[in-house]
C-alpha cells in the first residue's frame, strides 16, 4: 500500500474526526457562557480550526460536496444528541425522525 492509498482510506475517518471536533467545540461554547469564560471559548475556536484542517485533508481524497455534507450531518447529529444527553435539552419525536432521516442521507452519500 502506498501513501496515497492510506489517505484515500483515511478520508472518511478525517471527516468523522472533523465532525467530532466540531461537536466538542459546540459543547464547549455552551460551557463558555457566551465567552465569559474566555479560555473555554478560545478552546472551542481552536477546535473549530482543527476541524476545518481535518476537513481540508479529507477533501483531497473525497468530493467536497460529499465531505462537507457528511461533516455537517455528523455535526448536527452529534450536537443534537450531545445537547439531549449532556445538556438535558428536550428533543421532540419529530427531531428523532429528522435524526433518522439524516443518518439515512449520510449513508446514501457515502455509498454513492
């Protein structure tokens, strides 16, 4: 296996890492109390920067439309579930239906 093949197989994990960094940044933004806690807010901004860097690596070996849609989808999914689990935010049944549709859409994107 050459180095190009390694990056080709790493494209999806890079998108997932970018989404995880984005979700973590979103959770930290809540904890920053509108940047009143500057250290936490700055950490959130740094994680967003790292997320974009990971996404930039992924789009070298994956179509931008697919990578960006998956990053956004996983970000929305993770932030929604993170808010529900850790921040005790309420989700209506229609939100769970939307999450299911989002997962189906991401599967279709990846398999197309």
